[in-house]
């Protein structure tokens, strides 16, 4: 039996701010239970919902040195969907209304968490073969592990994998403070280890010391070796290229299933979507106060409203887009200028644009199920989950060819009638507009072709089964 420990800063259903939580929450369920004992370790945040906090069982506690401070470490446990979850408890670090706040607090919080993960293992009697670390918040785990090996035999053969969900977020702070917080020896704070451009960088340290590095799609693994996508770490990514691989994320096919989804108005399947899918559109048009018409092309956006997601392209073309024969439904929050821009257009084009500036799981499912197309013109996209969800519901993605979008959406080819969506190559607003108009043309003038693409899209398999097999292969190679 191979023992694997996932260490991460968030995980559904307990706490979520982004796609990382979906991955850590769903992937462990899909491993072969007879060969792999996969467990997950998370911080116990004060802002977790009461319904989850009540279920956690106290396991043990101890005190740990963090440089010159002594800190309490509580360990709680909960089994969910057959997976054991451990929660590290310390109210000084994990209080507050959100998992992340000010970066200077987060730097100390996740140094504590990284050291606590390793210190907890002997106490709970679970010695993993591999610790699978996710993003910068766990970047210090491979470094602490290297440090612990010298004085403690227990840690000697544990391997680490570092998964990069988004290279943009690295956890950097000044070296002097980080040295003081972590208590790590000086020789880790040099340019070929933890230091990057005079600052300490958690993610860089994790990448340097991990045995293997993965990202969440093949194209992104290639892109981050180049300066444009490399976020100043492209040289390091090239240096470690032989240990780097991309494995595309999946989505939980039990949760995102148009046949059984209880959050949508009308269930449908690949066999009957031609008749049944449009009923969702009519219901959503009524709910959001849009003009009711099953034949109008409806485009959906469910996104964080930031430049990374290509919102500047949409802002540039918004007036022009609203002249087309379409409806636009947006759900999401983010930068104030984009929130206000969508509010303005929802006021200007009432009955045509719906701006929902908040987040709702139920509404997101309705948008995936009701819309005809899904717009996602990202500047960069390590994997992206929204396009996988829209494919599942037969809502055709219109994407820019980058990262995971390039790997998961096959552009429609009108000559051999293949493809699962529409894509454009350059980060250019007019090019995006051209492909939206092309999709419109297929939707209105070649309805049979459009339905064929929807059929292809719904037949794709981006469940976790596929990805879990690739991770199993990676684990086997390492052990």
C-alpha cells in the first residue's frame, strides 16, 4: 500500500477561494483504494462553516518551535467520502474572515502550517511515501523536509511533489523576515535555493527541493519555460524541465452532470439536448429579467473579474458585442472597474445583458446548463475548470489558445466537422470578436453543425479518472 499525503491551503467542501480547492477536494477520491492510501492535511480556519467545524474530531495536540517562538498545534480529523482529512488548529494563525489576507500575515501563517504538517506525521502515526504539495502556501514543506532529514531518520525517504496551480502567486517577502519566521539555516537563503531577486520566495524553494514538479496542463508546463508566462522563474523551470510534467485537471462528474444536476431547471443528456436544453435558457431568461426567446444565442461568463481572465478584451469590445444578436450573462466578482463596467452595460442594455456581481454555486450551474456558448478569452490559464464544466453541459467554449484551454478545447473545423468549441490565437480584442461572430454564424445559419459540435462536446471525458491514473503513474515512478 502506497501512502500519499496531500498538503494544501484549501479544499472543497470545507473552504474554497478558487480552482485549487476543487482539485484537492475531488482528486483523492479517485485513486485505487486498494493500492493507495491518500489523505489530506489542511489548516483549520476560523472562517470555515460551522456545519464542518462541528464534525471534526479532536485527535491530539503538541507544541512546536518556530524559530524563537513556541506554538500550539492541534490536530483534528474527519473522514469525508472515504478520504481522511486532518486539520491543523492554531487560532492565532488561522483566525480572520478569509483563508488569505495580508501577504505578510500569510507568509508567517503558511511557514507555521508547512512545519506543522511535517511535525504532525509521527504524532498521528502516518508516514507517507510522498507528500504532494499544492501551490506556494506549501512551498516550504520540501525545504523543511530537507532540513529535518539531517537530525531525524524518520524523514529520510519521504519524497515530495510540487504542483503549480498558478505560477503568478509565489509567496515572496524579504529574506530577513522569512529567516526570522522560519528559523531555517542561512544556507537556504541563497539564489540557487530559496532566494529570488533579493527576496525569499516560497514557491521557488518548493520547486528547487521537490523531487517532481507538475502543473495542471501540458501546454502550461511548456509555456512557463518562456519569459512571457514564466513570472521571472522561467530559467528555473527550464533548469528543472526533466522533472516537470503537465497533468490536466478533471472535474467531479457526479457534481457536474446535466442528467442528475438538482441545481438546474431541466435535466438533459447528450441524447435529448436538442429538445430539453433550451428549457433551461427560458427559465434563466425569466429569472434574470432577460427577453424570453429560446432562439437567441446566449453567451455565459463565470469568472473572477481580473485581467488574467481576458476581461480587458471584453471591456474593449463590450459595446460592439451588445450590438450583436446575443444575450450576455455574467457571474463573478473581482476588480471594481470590471464590476462597474458590467453593471453599466446591464443598465444600458436591459433585457440583453445580466450582470450578477456575486458568487452563487446554483447560478453558476444554471449558466453552464442554459447558455449556448461560454466566453473565456484568458491571457494565461494554467488549466481552467469553467471550460470543462461548459463542455459537460453542451455549452460551447469560446477560448483563447493558451495553457489548459488549448489542451481541452478542440477548435471547430467546418471541413471535417470536428471540434468541441471555438478558439483564437493572439491576445487581441478584434480577433476575439471575429471568433464570437463566427460562432454566431454557425449557431444561426448552420444549426445542424452547431448541434453536432454540442454532441462532441458532451461526449468528452474530463472526469478525474483519467488524471488520477496519470498521478498514480507519477507516484509509482517516484516510489
